């Protein structure tokens, strides 16, 4: 039996890893193809705000799901301390008597192979399958392989591989800057955003696509896009983080299309206590369930959570981001009602005045229709009215 082993930190696993695994799986035709995330890399520090070893293993499951026959192995996670490939190879050979091992590794790893722990053991007991680097000279690699073969009796094959330029370290650096989605398998990126590992912030284009396609009615997309544009404008005007404002606006109506029963199911799922006022004003529930869902699926921070949570009713003493999303929702370009132009320009001049007027308009409208306004809005309007008079 031939076992191919592709080990690494996979912190996180990226498209380059997946392509390498695909080529190795197809070329080597091994009976088993093991992807082996390490517990503790011998030579490098893991990122502090990244996933745990078990979570990296779970990311590998997502990343390599499309590689036929690939098994994600926890062999190194089950050992304490540094993860040495030689220990892994020895363990696999002991567990699979008579098996032949092929180690899949990058060219840069081959170049420092003589620094590896028990490299002679590895060279005597495993075949190496090397993934060449794009910018390197092939002659130099072949010369290196030749020397290893002569000096150590190594068995090395060079895989025909068109590498994808990607590096986990560089991707980790890009994730907090709302970049990196293209370089990661979709499921891996979504999970990183959900958990906000590596300080990741979602790429706004990625978030729009997810939300527009998965969570909005076709007819609501123009409103949400308008709300984002307005929220960004107001954030820039009032010195708030425009990208956070955009994130909140994109997500603010993610549960709006759900039916009342579905809303109630979500309330149960997220342990949201529904009060009398919310039952009387079902319009309000989507803000509460939307905030909870945005946190669960996209890992939003407390500021964005608050902006979604209070976008329908408002509340006393709102944060600036909450005010911005509340107002953007009310005055975005697709809205048309008699006072909208006035409120739009007031929002640029005096955030609190625009907020109060919008709340009072909402209260009037609901009362005119014979409805009972949500107490949160009544309380918020009273709070801002009192503050205005102070
Ligand atoms: Fe809404
Ligand atoms: Fe909305």
C-alpha cells in the first residue's frame, strides 16, 4: 500500500494548498492520501488570533473536501509537543505494516530538508514528491534532487505543477484589511469571517454577494444597496468607520423576508425573549433576529450588532453607527415620501435632529393608521426630545 502524506500548518489552508493536493492526488495515485495539519510547527510560530489546531483541522476538512479520496488526518494533533514529520512517518509505518510513504512537500521545504529533525530517517524511509515553486529555476531544483539521490539514496520526484501564488502568512496580513477572499476556498473564508480569526473583516463585495443571493428578496436589493450608500456617506460626514457602516447596512435586513413563524423560530433559536410590543409590531422582530443572525453567520462585532438591532426602532442614547444606519434606512435614495429630502439634508447637518424628526414621523404615521407604536421608539423619541430642549 502506498500512502501519500501532505503535511503543513494550513494556517489557513488556501487555494494554493488545494491545487497542490489536487495535483499530488492525481499524479501519485496513492492508495491513501493523507492531509496532515500539524499541532505545533517545528520552525514557525502560529498566529495568536488564529484557529486552534483542532479548528485548523476543521478548516482543512472544508478546504480539501473536493479532492477525491483525501483524508484529513489528526495523527499530529494526537501527539503533544512539536509535530515532527519523522515521528509522523514512523507512526504511520508502524500502523500500516509494509506501507510505502510518499511525502508531498514544497520546493522551499526541500531546500532546508537537511535541517529537518531525523531527515536521514525520512530520506531512507519515504519517497519525496516535490512541488516546484514558480519563480525558481528548474535546473537548480533538479541539481538539488540529484545531490540528495547521490548523497542519501533519496527517491525524489518533481510534480508537474502550476503553482497558485499564495502564502498563508501574507493572507493572514490581508484578512484584517478586508482582502483575501479570492485566495481562500469559499467555505474556508466564510468560516474565518464567521469566527473572525486572524482579525479578519469581510470583503464588502463578498458580503454583498452572500447577502443579496442568500438572504434578500430580489425587490429589496435596491433598498439595501441604497442604505449602504447612504450609510457610507453619513459615516464619512460624521467621522465614523465607513466600512463598518457598510457592513451593518448590507446586513441590516437579512431576516426581513422571513415569515412571522420563521421569525418566531429564530427567536427561539437565539433565545430572544419576545415582549408584548414586539408581537404587536412584527415589523420590529426582523431587527432583533437579523442582528443575532448577522453575529452567528458573519461574526459581526458589537457595534455592527447594535446598528442592526436598533435600525427599526431606535433607542435612547444611540451610538453614532446606530444613528447612521437608522437614518440611512429611512432616507436612502429609493425612499420617497414628502419629508424625505428634508430629512436627508438634515442628517448631514445635525444627526440628532434628523434622528428625532424621523422617529416622530414614524410615531405619527403609526398612530394615524390606528396602530400602537413600539415602546422603544416612544422612549427613544422622548429621550432625544428632552435632550434637544436641554
Ligand atoms: Fe429593516
Ligand atoms: Fe431596511
